[in-house]
C-alpha cells in the first residue's frame, strides 16, 4: 500500500500495463511499456517516449527514470519517486538535477520547458522528486 504523499503529476491512465509498487525507503516504481527504446537512467514520459525538454508536448508528462535498458514495445521498471543509484554518475551532493534535452543535467534548459527532477544525495545517488514544470 502506498502511503498518502505527493506523487509526480502524471496521468497513470495513459500508461499501458501500469503496475505500481513500493519498496523499502519510500521508493515508488511503475512498470511502463515503451514506445521508444531507452537506455538505463534516462527520463521517460508517461506514454513511453524518451523525455525531451525541447519537446513542449512532453511537459507535465515526465513519468520518471528507467532503471534498465528497455527496447521499444517492451515493459520495464520506471522510478517515479525515491533514490536512484548509478555508479557512472558524478554529481556533487546538493546538485539540482534537471531534464535538459534528453539528458539529466545540473543546467536548466533554455528552451521548451524546465523541470527539476531530482537532487543529488551524493556522487552516485539522486533523490527523485520532480517539481512542476515551467514552460520557457
């Protein structure tokens, strides 16, 4: 059972085969079927596309971050809230992390829309808790 708390503003009815699970520590994952192929640790929209801050139609549709590579037409786990660990990251604790184009970045985009997705806990870990998006 998911306790009452803020969950990012996505319409879960838009996600095919949605299964919501919660694991230890307040982590919330969903299973999402992808339209695009996407590599691990990238942001995805609620309709299964690779998220892109330059694409205004993706605004308010960011579902979260996929945890593994997922091929188009297949389902996989998408973290919508909680910690995400990636040993390839090089964040500084406290960094604000935005979607900038199709990448996670400490730089807010200058076109499309801006949305802070997470804050860095340490070098390899972010705490995913998206803010509302703002159209630029």
